């Protein structure tokens, strides 16, 4: 049962192993997130952001990953960066609200 799942994962992941673009790092990070490999996802998202600092999806996803890794302060920093790119990003606002709630900070109603 495990071997077919692993083979399926490899089939999807192999084209992304040699990630050289921000989009490929983001795509590989999404696979890591799906498999709950948050440390690997964080590394790939960091690389994606280095290659393309305006890639809002990478900023938001890394914020999500930081929340999953119990680092709400870092999550807020990433989500603030996403909101600087797009101040109207609903996804970034929602994730930032969750991070604030984790920290016990009041949220706007």
C-alpha cells in the first residue's frame, strides 16, 4: 500500500527535483505541505521568495507553514510581507488573523 503512494509521489516530484524557478519551488512546497513535511516546505518557499520576492502565494503559504510549525510571529512577518504586495489579499488577511489569535492578540470585528 505504501509503495504505490510513494511511486505516485515520485512521479509528481521528479520533474520538480531540480527546481530553479520560484514557481517550481512553490509547486514542490505545495506537495510537501500536502504531505505535512512542513520543514521541507518552508525551505522551498524561502527559495521561491528569494527568487521572486513579489510572489505573494509563496509569502502566504510560508505564513501558513510557520503557523503549522507553531511560529506565529514568523507567520505574521510573512503575511505582512504578502499584504505589502497586495493590501487587499483576503487569504493573507485571514491567515494573519489566525496568527494573531494564536498569539492572543485582539482581532478586528
